[in-house]
C-alpha cells in the first residue's frame, strides 16, 4: 500500500469533513447457543466483552497516530433470532439487555444484530424476535434491530411486511425516535458496518473488523474542480477521489485488525452525510448541475455518483463490501432537508432515487397518523425495487405523533432534523392484508 497517497487525504480531513465513520467488529455468537437463556446470555456477554475488550482503545490509538478521526466504534453480532431460538423463551428482551450491557462495558456507540432473516418465511424464533423489538429498543439505547423481509432469490414475505408496518407504529406509540434504530431490508448484506442495519452474517469468520468510510465533503470539493466538464470527466474525478478515501479506510482497517488479532473483513465506502455544512450528498448532486436535488435529472446524477464511488473503491481495495455507495437520508443531509422543505424533494422522488443509491428510504419523517398498512406498503415498494434490481434496499421511517406536513422533528446529533413528508392518503390495506409471499422474479434462477 502506498502510504504517500493516503496522507494526501490530510487536507480532506482538516477542511472537507472527511472521517472514518466507523470501525465495526463483527462477532459470531453461534457458539453461544444454549437451551437455557440465562446461560446463553452469559456466554454472549463474555464473548463480546472478551473479543471487543480493546476495540475502542485501538480505535483511539489509530486516531491519535494517523490523525484520522473515527466517528464511531461499533459491534455487530449474529442475528439474535438464530441464537435465541433454542431457548423457547416467550420474548427476547433479555438478549437485547445483554447486548446493551456488553456494549456499555466495552464502550462502543452502537451494537447491531437484534435481527431476523425472514425473506422466505418465519420460524417461531423469528416471530418472537420481531414481537420483542418494541420492548427491546425501549429498554436499550445502543441496540439496533433489523429484519430482512425479501431477496431477489426468494421473493418478498408479505406476512413479514405487514408485521413490520405494525411494529413501526407500535414503536411510534412508545417513542418515535426508537424507529431510528430499526431497519427493514430486502437483500440485506452480511458485512454491513453501518447502523441501524448491521449484523454479523453466518457466512462470516468468527471475529472480523469492518470499516465504514465516508466523505461527501471530499467528493463535493472534487466535483467543484470540474465545473464545466462532460459527465464522464466528472465520473472519473469522483472515482479517483473515492480511490484515495478507500485507501485510507484500508489502512485503518488493516491496522485495527492487526492490533486486535482478528481478520479484516471489508471496507465500506459509503457517502454518509451529516448535518454539517458541506457534508451533503444533495450538494454533490447540485454541483453536478441540478438547481435543487429532487428536480428532474436527480436520479441520473445519483446513479452516476453511486457507480463512480463503487468503481473507485473496488480499484483501491480488494475487500470492498458492505453497502458502498451514496446514502440519501432525509434527516441527516442539510441539502436534502432544504429540498424537502421547499417541496422539490418528495417521498415519491426519494423512492425513485433508491433504485440507484446504496440503500433506500432512510430516516424519513412522516405524519403520525399514517396507518400501519401504508407503512407496510412503503416497505413492500422498497423491497420490490431491491428484489427486481438485485440490490440492497431498506426502509427506516419515523412516524411522528401529532405532527403533519409542514412541521418537523429534531433528532439531534448526527441524525439532524427532518421535515414531515407527505404520504399518499389512499389505502393499500387490501393488498397488504392478503399476506403470503410475492414470488421471486424470473431472473432469480441462476443455477
């Protein structure tokens, strides 16, 4: 690795909001399964606190040594539905509290993996975990939950889609901000270092380090250097910038894995915006030539950006994975917030953009009286986009009690604030209530 190129990014760190968004340790809990849930939880706590004992310490040492800010230190674990099923417990809140205690003990910001994979059907353990999500998230502050309801290979589980709309509404009744720690996926990946959707897949090694790099401000500055060039030149500029940023992530990931004595998993190069000025994916799209994000041409510009970022990452590192691409959260991106307030960026346009971004409908605030079946229909639409396009899509929506279009909600921190977006009032209940399974597309047959 050419460290000279890496240190060319110093100016990006100092002036363009470049940071390493997260180093995430993935830990397998398959060896913690036990019919006695108390025994299983003790095994889980012991393994996490042993494997991740020095994670935060190593992250801080790398920050100091290389001058690279690492915003978050996180953990992902094997989907808890796979671990807790042997116990026969009526709910899995005990497991969530164990994850919370372990995360607090080692000092990480978040821990992901209170999860179930139900793309083709639900086991009793899956149903128990899903039903436990509201109480589990209310009882914790660092635990994140996710449910995968569909895939290109299997189709979409509409029974799970319906249930997840109901879970979102139940969380709203407890505390709307809890929905910020729940993601519903199609084609979920096993090596995602970002939250709230991260979990440690069963195909992963026992313990790995995954790195999530971000840098919308860096890409924005690069695009501004080619204001009148053709789009292929803009794409090449983005690709070269992504290359440098990914190299930085590979350096940190390699250092962390060596110091912790675990495998390096992947480097995820995702343009994850923050509310900070200049750290916006929307601003990049506008620098490409849009008056305001959300106008005609937005989807095309985002497709180019996403593809160029992936190409730059793959060229830089042999272990690029996760979600790598551009995130388009409504609440965390100052440019997206502004466009939503102006009415240029609508829910439907965001949905169209998810066909070419790295994930899906993310951190979108909607009216508090939105029915559960409408939320389920949003999940179904996103899952269909992911299934047909063979890509990861996800939904993280925040219904806000007592608020409607024209108002907003303040999340604070990296989550920023979100204007309440309009949703269609017409009902989708009859379709959602049919349940069953939406068959996989014809191109799923690849054997």
